[in-house]
C-alpha cells in the first residue's frame, strides 16, 4: 500500500508509519543510530492493520483530489478501489 500511495505527493511512508504507531496494536522496535533511524513493528493483527491503513490512505486521497491524474496515480486509484 505504501508503494501504491507514494505516487501522491501528499502521502509519505512516514505518514503511514505514524498512523500505524498511533492507531494499531503491536510492538515497535527501533535503533536510534546516528547514521539513520532503523525500526520495525510487530503488529498483533495484520489484517486489522491492512484494513485501517487502506482506509487511512483512501481518506487522504479523497480529501486531496487532483485535477488531473497521471498513469501511476490512476493505477493507484484502481488499486484502492477509487476508480
């Protein structure tokens, strides 16, 4: 879902990660290293997370409509069931 939604400038991987951190159950593990942040999360229910993240992304797309979509964005709209 991150790959598909990243074609929209207003959705970043970090947005999705923060949404998961704030709204989904699981354990976040990270190493705050000077060369960069490395982390991962073990979610309790992957299907629940997928459902919530998909709804989050669809909401962001619908609240930021574009006048014209390129081919990659049209593909993403189809992936999320918007087109």
